C-alpha cells in the first residue's frame, strides 16, 4: 500500500557520495525529510530513495557537508504525466471517453429477463423487441407502463410482468401462469375410479368402501372405491374416498428403425465467421461468404461484461464445419440394438410410477423398415379421483310433490 | 545544584522502578528495539546512524550505542527517531557510553 502511494506521489533514486554521508543522512531525517531503502554501494557511495517533492530541499543540506548528491532515476505517476503532458491526445481521449459514456447512458445497453420458467428468454426478448424495447433504444422514448400492457397482451402465458429501467439496463421481471393441478378438494365428496383397464392385485382403501376384490378385472372408468358408505343402522354418508388400487396392466410401445441410414461426419474443413454486435448493429469481422447447407453451424455468443454489468458489445463466433454424408445399411442386429436403445429411453419416461413385470417382444420387417412392438405387463396404481356431482331438482316438480303429500295427509 | 537535584530524582525513580518491577520505559524514554527473526530490526527512539556498512551498522541510541553486525544489511526506512534494519543480522551489541 505504501509503495503504491509512493508511486502515485512520485519518488527519486539518488546517490550520496562523500565522507560525512551518515551525518548528512541524520540531518536530512531530522529536518523532516524521510528517506527509505538506503543501500551501501562500493566505497563511500550510498543509494537512497526520496519523495519527488523533497528532493529539491536536499540541496540546502548538502551545502553544509562535503557530500555530492546525484539524481539516478525518477519513478512514479507525476513523472509519467510530465512526459506525456504535451501530447493532446492524452487529454482529449479521457474527455471523449467521459462524453461518449455520458451519451451512451441515454440508451438501453442490455435486457435481462428474470423469473421465466416455461417461456425462454429469447421468446420474451423477441416480443419486447417487436414492441420497441431493444438494445440501443433511447430510454426517454420508452413508456414502460404501456409496454408492460402490450407485452402482457402478446404473451398469454404470463400472469404478471414489470419492466424496470436500472441505469442503462432494462430488467424484465415476469411471473408465469401456473395452472392448478386437478385435485378434488378434501371437503368435496368423490369416488375412486380406474384410469386404466387391468386386473386388481392390491386394494388400500383409506376412506370409502372398496367395490372390487383382488383378482377382479376392471375397465377404464370402473368404480373401485365408493364414496357412499352405509353403516349397520342404514345411515348413509358421503365421503371423499381416498386410497390406492394396484392392478396388473398391459401397455404397448412401438419403435421403428429404417435400415437405410444417413450418417454425417465432421470433416477438417472449418470456416470461422466472427462478428461484433454494438447496440444491435452487427458488424462482420471476417469477410467470408455464407456457407451452404452442407455445413453444420455452431454459434457461440460472448457478452462483454464489466463488474457484472452487461455492456452493449456482443461477440458472435460462428463455427461452420463441413459435413460429409455417408449412407449406411444396417443389418437386423444393429437395427434391433438401435430400437432397444430408443425403447429403453422411452421406458424411463413412460413407466416412472410402474413396475415392469414382464415383456413380450414382437418383431417384423416391412418395406425396409424394422418394427419392434413390445407389450409390457406392469403393476401400477390405477386409482383416480372422480368428483361426485349433485343435480338440483327443478323447483316446480318439488312443489307438486309437496302438494301431493299434503293432499294425501288431508285424506 | 540543579543537575545534582535532577540526578537524585532520576536515581530515586530508578530505585522505585527496580523495587516495584515496573517496565523501565514507564518513566524514562529509552530506546525500543523489536527484532523479527534475524531478518529485521525496528529501532524506535534512536538519534541517528553513526556508521553504515553492508556488514555493520552503528546506531546512536542516546545513552548507548547499538551495533548490528550481519550480512547484506540495509536501512529499509529512516526517520528522525526510528529506523528499520533489514538483512541477515548475526549479532547485536550494546555499548554503554559511561563505561567506555
């Protein structure tokens, strides 16, 4: 820290030569001039460092002693400044820099999107760009309230949106619509029905009366646990039926693989196209024509950041690799392997909550295509809640029935 | 007469310090030396440098002289009442002016 301060203030390295060098040093120090890094060189020669402002004061002290002082070198910021102060560019440059930064602060430098889950950042930015908010837009021309309303109208999946201008960056905070899952509330009465056809293996009726037994076959929509319950005294209650019903179900997955396949290989021919985007204006840095369809493109985008602040300078690098087409003919073994690989991937997704008990594989070849149909026998929970709805009886009918009852009572 | 009185007071103070086992620097202003390993010595309350060589530095510490012997000795910092010696210090010698 001290060395940095000395560099900012500037310091000089000087030599002291003479008989009374030590006495000279003592007197210099007593007169309030600090010296550091005093080195003894050959003979009576000393090297020492002193602040730039104090060096001139040394002359007065040297007169009293028979010592010679000589300036060896000068270091620090004031000397560098003196060296370049005649050059106009050094003065104009910083002024221009400050002026440009001030002018650029009137424009939007970058757009950040926060809070999106389903919608991608690109989708939201594209919508805002169409409505006038893009990198390089003049800040004062923006009506954020109107913009918010227009974006909300454009993107139906949003439930709330706010456009906040923080300095030169626009922060778009969004909240997406969340559709509530279809769950029958606990206070509403419901039955448990089957969502798939199968053979019952296990029933766990927590609330309600089980209407099926182990080994029963059920179709889709059949009643499994009844919400209506009647006790031994004939009193009936309507409950929110809960429970789990496990059954053996059958599912079919189909997969097809074409014997004639086209493979793409990367060749050594690579074209790199670079460009820089400044306030939305794309400037190419390489003069290379656009490659044809035989090239695979890999795009990398580097945003220039300074202290977590995104600057309006974006570097684009497009790596185009030439592809070589190769037609290959798969044999049955390879086609089967590929189909099984695909099926395995689908199994992980499709049978998340099911236990596979057995599989039955059927293969066939038609028109140069290999087909594999796999029938899975699984055990899974087939219970699904179904709300019990009540229909209101028409008022006229109820009145008539009341009248009839009264008449019968009179007779 | 005044000098004699002063001497008497200082001798009495010394006696008190000796008996009460208080730090000697409490009443007088002696030289304070701090040595970090054998690489650096910080001397506060000194009055200047008497001799300066690569292998030997003699410091005026008021009532005594300090003699630092070593290799590649360097005066890292020098102010009116303190200095820092840097280098490989091999020995420190105290020379009492009264005895010499």
